[in-house]
C-alpha cells in the first residue's frame, strides 16, 4: 500500500513541477501579441485558440477587447483556421472572407487584416494569430513572414498548455485516488471527503477568502487524512477505544500526510499539506502535532478542523455510531473557543441550513 502510494506521489510531484511552468501561458501570449503589434505597426493583435470539437475560435489574447468566441465557419480567422494558409485582407468590408459581426459587437472598424494559422507538429490547426489595421498602409508578404515566425512560438506555447491541461487532469485523478486509499483503510466513504471539501468551501466563502483560496480549500480539504495510509490497519480499524500508545501512533497521520503532499512548487499541494498538518490543531493550543493556538493555525487548518469533526461525528466509524445532525452541531457550539475558532463556529451556525443541504445531498 505504502509502496504504490509513494510511487504515485513521485509521479505527482513531477507533474506538479511541470504544471507550474504553465502559469504564464497568458503572459507569454500577451507579450507575443504586443510584440507582433509593434513590429507590424498594427493597431490590434489577437491570438485565437481553435476548439475542434465545437468548431470555434476563442480569443486567448485580444488587445483592447473582451475575450471573444467565434464560429470557425465564418470570417477571416475561421478561413485561416480551415485553409491553414496565411490570409491578407486589404479592404475588409469589400472582402467575402470578412465577417462584420465582431465589429458590430465591439464598435471597432476593421480595414486591413493579416491572419496566419498556428499549427502543431502534425500540421493540425491549433489557432490563429491575427493582426488588424496596419498603420497608414496594408499588410505585406514581409509582414506575413514575420508574423509566421512569431506564430511558431505561440503555437508551441499553446500546444504545451493543452498538454499540461491533460496532465492536470491526471494529477487530480492521482490525488483523488490517494485520498480514496486513505478512505479505504479508514472505511470512510468518498462522500465523507467530498462533504468535508464542501463544508470547508462554504465556510471559506462566508469568511471572505478569495475565490482562489476557496477553490484551493475545496480541492485540498478532502486529502486531510491522506497520512492515514501510513497507519497500521490494526490501529486504523480497531473497533474499540485506542490505547494511549495507539493514539500516539494515530496522531502521526497529520505529519505523514503533510510530508506526503507537500510540494514547494505547487500551490494546491502546499495547501493540502498545510491542511493535513493542521487539521487536528485546536484553537486553545491543546491539539496536535504542534500545539499551535488561535491564529497560529492557518485559516485553512481552522476551517477543515470544523468540517472534519462535524462530518466524523455524523458518520459511522469502526469505533462509533453516527451522531444526529443536531447533536453534532451542538458539539461544535459547545467547543467553540476551546477546540474551534469561535468566529468560524458563528458562521457555521448562521449557515446551518446550507450545511444541512450538503448533508442531505451527500448522505452515506
Ligand atoms: P476520525 O474518525 O476521522 O475523527 C476525526 C475527529 O473527529 C477526531 O479527531 C475527533 O476530534 C472527532 N471525533 C470523532 N469521533 C468522535 C466522538 O465520538 N466524540 C468526540 N468528542 N469527537 C469525535 P481525533 O480524536 O484526533 O482522532 C483522529 C483519528 O483517530 C480519528 O479520525 C480516528 O481515525 C482515530 N480515532 C480516534 N479515536 C479513536 C478510537 O477510540 N478508536 C479508534 N479505532 N480510532 C480512533
Ligand atoms: C474576421 O475574422 O473576419 C473578423 C475580424 C475581426 O474584426 O476581428
Ligand atoms: C506548509 O506546509 O505549507 C508549511 C508548513 C510546513 O512545511 O511545516
Ligand atoms: C489564507 O489565509 O488565505 C491562506 C492560508 C493560510 O492562512 O496560510
Ligand atoms: Fe485526521
Ligand atoms: Fe476525516
């Protein structure tokens, strides 16, 4: 069990490093677009990404524009995507290839266009690089050569990003498998981990965390007990109370989880590691592994502590019967300010109806 988990982790950490390099795709494309604009003396440059399934073009970068989405069946960009050939337009409104819909929507007046296809290694269209309205004159073949040159870089940046997206999916799957490995041992259900994610996200939102942190906690909270894969079955599945020695071993799951998940270069894994480490810390400093108190515990740790205990109480465990919803709620309120952050418990109670909805929807 531990062995295969460690292998998965090694792969995961490699992915983490790769995926982080993609953060700047938009920045890369943006700087390519402004570079092209300067070199070509164009008024505007856009990079479209081709969505083959929908036969649509999405503007990844459109200077001075909201992102746009157009059918690839129409317009100069679409024509370029399908023909895979450079298109030069010298008088847009008298050109059969031109589609005036975008102008109508944006209030822009297109006069001249240069569009080159972005192709992958197999010569499939992955997008279109487009320049509009060359200053005082029309686009030339030399402009087209220059734009093609820049486009090669844009094409490989986009191609990598598409690849990374697939890796990211794989990474998410591996992480979820890891969480299920811990669940399996614990006889917890995937519904438990999902609920802990949803309760946590709700509290994070109510507390006023950023959208980014809300989605981070929703994805990372389900892994809080990943370290339980390091605990012997004899202890994990014991139907009775643990001895003090057994509980000492059990407590190591927090640090084990942290060490398994932590990756310096991946924000998502960093959050997961911090949560694993801190989810048994208590507001009054009596928790483990470090006895951190109040705001020494990160907001992530303080939130997941509540979501985890609440859900553990209403769930069946090898060592206990499920509690009722109301009894579990009362337990949280009773331990507000000792075990739990009182501000968060107040938010929990204020939103008890929403909590109840999650509970109803994801019953065991
Ligand atoms: P868990 O079952 O997921 O429980 C998570 C936390 O929920 C516990 O952290 C505790 O704070 C709270 N909790 C769960 N059940 C009860 C309960 O019946 N009464 C109260 N007052 N609180 C409860 P804790 O105590 O640090 O335990 C961590 C993990 O250690 C537990 O995760 C469970 O896997 C294991 N564990 C704890 N006590 C026992 C036990 O008596 N027997 C067995 N076999 N395992 C235990
Ligand atoms: C088109 O591709 O035909 C529209 C050009 C534009 O205004 O972006
Ligand atoms: C972290 O997990 O993000 C920092 C805390 C630690 O590494 O011990
Ligand atoms: C945050 O506070 O939003 C980041 C999590 C932390 O407290 O470390
Ligand atoms: Fe735990
Ligand atoms: Fe749990």
